[in-house]
C-alpha cells in the first residue's frame, strides 16, 4: 500500500511567519528564546500528533490501541508523525478567513501526508471565542474526546481536546493554549 507523500511546508516562508520547528521538541527549543518571541512567531492554533489508534485484530471491530509487529513498515512510517505539530493556518487557498481545511493532499491548508486521512478530511472554524471542527464526510471518520462526529455538523473544540483523524490522535490547542502547553513542556525538560 503506497502512502501519498506530501512535502512538508517550509515554515520559514517569509509570508507565513513561524520558524523551522516541526516536532514538539523543536517548539520547546524555540520557547527557550522567550515566551513573547515564541508567541509572536507561532500565533496560530495547533494540533499535535500524540499517537496512533486502530482496531484490535483479536476483538472484532472494537477500537483501541493498534497492535502490530515490528516488521510493519507502514506502522513505522506512520509512527514518524507522532510528536509532529501541525500549525493551523491558511495556505493561500480560496476558503473564507477563519476556516482551516485539513486533509491528505497539498491543496489543504494543513496537509497530513498519510493514507488514513481523507483528501479533504475536516474543517476547523475559528471565531473570537470559539473553535469548531466539522468532518467533511471522511472515509475513516473523526472523533473529538471520544465522540464520533456526524459529517457536516460542527462540534466545539477547546485547549487539550483530543481529536482523532484517520488513525492518528491529536491534541488541539488555540494559539494561546499552544504557547502555554509548550511552556509547560519546557518546564518539564532538562536545561
């Protein structure tokens, strides 16, 4: 099974702001430069890949942690995304401001290069005091805090919400929540 590879965007594009950080550890290092600088450089909401999910082979269709052997090249590739941070920002598409489309292909605002993510998987809408997510009829569905989303309906997400897209588990953060989360990770890390 081939994985549709999407090149990761160069986060130092002068029109986009942001640094070269791609994984949580990179963002923690950037936070060492100071919270104000970090907050200015990374002023978008974010989703952090925290793990993989799937169906247990010996328990029918019950979902849970996916158990695989170490020889599974597919799972090893997918696991490379664990710890990856996806900043939720526009990529120049024709969508209305405040909407961020997430999916597998490059024309999305946020492209996640993995086959379990649909081409156009979900839409996040930002408003001044609220963010919502809407599944766009994806093949593998979406969950928020364990609740399966009904396609084409909006669901509220907040800092620390767990979002499952395809076989990936993400933590969602608003821009301020992301700064606070990275700051707390820095406090846990050795100097």
